[in-house]
C-alpha cells in the first residue's frame, strides 16, 4: 500500500521523550528507508528517520503528469536482474507485469547528423563493437591488476588515445563520421558515470564497478512504487519530514548520559540516539563535512569524501501535443560535429552550447521525449527558464530531424545540482581516488568497540556505487550491524 507522505509527522515535538531512540537514521532516501525496513521487520522499532525535504525518496522521485503519464525525475532503471534486490522486490510485487508492453513497436535507434542525415547502420555497428572492446579494456586494468599506461590516468585520456589510433585507418568524411559516433558514445558514458566528462574518471579503478547480469528494466507504475513497498513495513510515525540536520555531536558534550549522540536540526530541535546511520548523499557530505560532525570525522574519512567524485546528471522531458517521430523510433542519437571553439581555443559560451551535451532524445511515451546531460552543461541548464529550454531543444530537433517541430506543450527538467538535499546525482571514482575510499566512507565510527556513527548510501558500496540496489544493500548492511550488536537474529 502506498504511503502518503503528507500523513508523516513533521511538526514540533512537545514531549522530549519523543526525541530519544536507540537508532536515528538521517535521510529518507532508499538507503535510509531500507535500513528502517530491515530494523522493523527484524523486531526493532526503536528508531527515527529525519528527512530534510518535504517528501521521502531522495533521488527516487516519480512525478505524475497528465493522469497516468509518469516521469522519473531520479532513478530510472533496475540495473540487471541477478542478485538485484530492487528487481526482486519489483518482480515479487507485480510491478514488472507490463515490461513487455509495446515490445518491438519502438525498436529503432536512428543516428542523425546535424545536417539531418541518417547514418548507415553498418557504420554504427562497427563503431559500437570497437567502442565496446575499448571500454572492456578500461575495465580490465582494475579487474586483471594491470598497470595503466603511464600517460593515462583517466578513462577519457585512454579512450581518446585509442580512438585516435583506430581512426587512422579512415580518411575524409568516413573518418569524421566515425569520430562523431565515438564522441557521442563518450558523452553517454559520462552520464552513466555521473561525471562532467571521462577525463574525470580514474582509469585504474574503472573496472571495480560490477554490472549485474540481465537487462535494465524500467518500472511502469513508477520507481517510487518500490520505495512504497519498503515504506509499508516502516511505522509512519517514525519518519519526520522537514528536519534538516545541522550537526551530529558524538563527543563528550553530546548532552545526555544515556545516549551517545545528539543530532541538532536547523530548527533547533535535538534528537538523541545510541546509533546514527548517516545516509545523506556524498554531495551533501562534501558540502557539510567540515561543520556537520562534532568532533570532526577522522581524517581518512574526510579525505575519502573529498577525493571521491560526485557529479551532476539531469534530464529534460519535452511533452508535445502529437508524436514528433515515426512510431518505430525509440531513440534519436545526436551526432554533433566537432565544436569550432575547440579548434580556435576559444572558451565556449554555455548559452550557445549547453544543449550540445545532450547525446540523444528517447521516446519515453508516445508524445513525450527525454534527453540526458551531465556536468557543467547540466548545471547551466538548471538556471534556464523552461521557455528557453523549449526553444533550444526545439532548434536541436529541427536541425537533426530536418523538419518543423512545434514547441512542446510542457517542459519538465530536473535540478539535482542545485537541490540542497542532494547537490548532485551519484558518485564515481575520480582521478586520484580509489575503491578503498568508498570502503573507508562506509566504515562506521566506533566508540568502545560499538558502532556509533554509521554510513550508508550508494557512495558507500564498493562495487554497486551509483545504483539504487547499492544504496538499498548498504541500508540493510548498517541495520544488520546494529541488530548483530544486540544479538537479534536477522532475516533478509
């Protein structure tokens, strides 16, 4: 049964006893909710969740538009099937019953140039095959323990070097076309990684991310429906919205002899607990780590927070009165030509170039298409009016489809970079960081041999970082740590 977040208590607490619990969870994203669900189903209800936003879900957010039409503002896919708890939840509860709907009707991805010419499928397949082999090589440096080339610290540097070598076999327009396809793939990879571009991503650590076997599914009723399954097992009175945490005091001055930690919110309200599970995003930790914890976190943990990457990834949805592409087209792949400002070393004006970071438009619904973009261009897009976004994107579509495109009736875009509760989308291992930094971030702070400050969330899972299933698993991990401490048997 769906949980109505408006029924969750979010007012002041007159009874100070209400502000005390064995466990306090900071953040009601999927990591925090899964920790609460795991505690509750295993017999421990003495916990509270503090959420700074007016809603639960964090980076899971399904937005209903025009009745039955849903758009995912955050998490979009179930990444793989085997050993994926998100897939298991969705499948067991019948959320994937429509996954074969319209299968085969929209099957064609068209690769278009700025001149409106469609690229031959044979050329695309050749580039896809080569690109896949190169990405596999990037992963093998970590997986096989091989040293990276001394001149390449980043995935971007290695890929560009290898692609340039492959392109030596071609000349003229044939070479130019393949170059555009490769660069389009690199832009898509940057969104997948969550970085500005692949020059930010560590080559030596790239293969530590584990791709679960199986296809990637969307959830027709909305990704938030998975969260609601977990929420149905969590007492609603244990969740407090609009409680932005100011400080986590786990020192001698915590203020209550029976509780090891005092968490103070921006409204001045204080909560006391023996264990605090911090599930806020890495972006929030980066912004607040120097003032959020009293005493300051150990230097290895602070260094891990600083070294790990956390990027901005956004979506732009365009809703039209009528379909703008043929019924069989699923995705319009945009092959941008090399920018002139790169050649003459002039800095780009983002007002004129931000949309060039969109590598494709995908048909999300008959009349609805979506484009993804990342990095500084995504952050710039967040500052624009919806009217400006509509105009810019329409001009792009007119150019690539070589036909008149009406302005969309509605523009829906995400603003994860400017969201104070996330400050970005998801983490990646950037140049200079290592998988050990993810592990360090996930380690609890013990006092007298007992975990007092614990960390969960996608950025704390060493092989499933950046995913919802990684976040869910870490919530269970930290809840189990507490249950084990008290000798309480656990069931998954």
